[in-house]
C-alpha cells in the first residue's frame, strides 16, 4: 500500500539562496537586470513608495495574494523590474523563473488637467515634488482613489507565465510591491507610468507666482515713487499732447541769411592767397619726399594689424547677443536633464537655438525648470 505525501515545503532561506544564484547566472550571460533589494523592515520608506503600497492594500480584490507577494519581494525573488510608459515588466524566481507584465492605463487628459489646476502654487520646485515635501491637502489629492495619481484595480491588466489560474498570483503581487520599492529611488517613474509630465506641476506654479508678483510689483512701484518724491504720478493711459513751439518771424531769418552771405563773400575773396601758400608748400614738400618714402616702407607694421583684426570677427560670430543667458548642452546633461527632455524644451520654445551648435538661449520658464534639476 502506497502513501501519498505532500511535497516538502521550501524554506525562506532556501528560496532566497536559489534566487540569488539564478540572478548571478543571468548576469554572467550578459543580461542587464535591475533586481529589487529590500533593506530594513519596510518595503518602502518615502512618501511615493508608501503611498503606492497603501493604494494596493486599499482594495479587497488583492487582499488574498498580497501577503505572499510581500514575502517574495523581501527575499529577493524579483530579479528584474523595469517601468516604462503604461507598462511594468519583471522576472520573478519561484519554483522556476516566470515573467510578469502589468499594463497600467494612462491618466485621462481631463483628469490630469483638473489635478494640475487644483495644485497650482503648491510645488516650489521639482526637487520638493520628487522628495515628497507636500502639504497634507496635496497628499490627500495625490492619494485620492477617484481623482489621484495611483491606479485602481480596473486600470491594471495583470499577466504571469506561471500555471496559477488566479488573476493576481504571488509573483504579480511581488512585482506590484517591487514598484513601490523602486519609487523610493526614482519617484519620477510614477508620472512616466501614468503618461503625464511632472514638470507641468512646477511650471504652472511658477507662472502663477510670477504673474502675481508682477501685478503686485507694478502697483507697489507707483506708490513707492510717489511717496519718495512727494508727488502724484499720472497714469500711463493718458499721455499729454506735446506743446506747440512758436516759430520766429521771417524777417529775422532774412537778416541772418544776408549776414551769412556777406561773410561767405568775404571768405571767398581771401581763398586765393591761401591756395597760393598751399601750392608753395606742396612744391617744397615734393622735393623732400624721396627720403620719407624710403623710411615709411616697413613691412613689420602691417602684420600685427591683420592678426588683431581676425580674432574679434570669429569671436563675434560665436558669441551670443548681449543681455541673453545661454547654456551648453553638456551643462544640461551634467545637471541631470535627459536628452529627450532637452528636445521637448526645444520643440516647445522653452529653449531656443543659437548660431553655435549645442548652445541654447535660456527663457524664464527654462531657468525655473533648471532650478529644480540643479538643487
């Protein structure tokens, strides 16, 4: 008589050891992998990572599979995880190596516009946004299940190559928790995943602040000038007409003309004597010219003038116009601005091209956006 036995349950340490061995084997083959490594008790530590994990645990559809997923991701079962626009792909080590694909719907344009309009003036810079330095009101808007940035179960399409028939298996649950851990390191990937541009939140805030400052500055300037000089300043809308200047009488002009003609006649009478003197001096000067010509022929005097004349012409072609700030493409890359973002700024006239390749003119919006990258 044969007895059926349940398969031996795998220990957590054995599972982690097998996952690490599989990762090293794949890396030796030359595959570029980005594994999820959890350090500490919590899966996520920052606002964006924690908010993602709390959004998953909010829905009852995921409650049965999430505990096994947390165990898998803590013990390095997620060997690779990549986030792109509207898609998450991953490799998870279970009894075998399985592939997961999670499709995330992009945020509807009307919903994104409403969110940007509600958050005008709330974000000082891109650095504050990505670090999660948000007010309580903004946090509630971001995590709102209906109008926030995090996806609901209806906006997710889950698939895994494992034989589990459930829509969400433990491998997919581990990948979803891995997304929260990845947002700790790169929070900007959430905006890429939902198909929106995070810079619109910062640019709308800066434009709103600049408009308010300009209006307040103009009114304050008029008041300050009036107080300083003790006068009342007229508004610029009403411009007074220029006063007409009375013309002098014509009789005085004729007398001046007659006097000027008399002086011209006296001047013309004296000219022959001056011409005769000049002619005499020219004759005497022509006799001494041979010695002067021999001394003036010096080839060394012409060479320095040509060299000094060529250098400012090249410099003027390459230099930018006065009063404009420029930036090099290499400086933008050093500050962390991706090349795709540079091309987008050029298309939207945030940056303008100059005569010199790789040198761009900075606009006011570009300077505000660069403050977030350089901080």
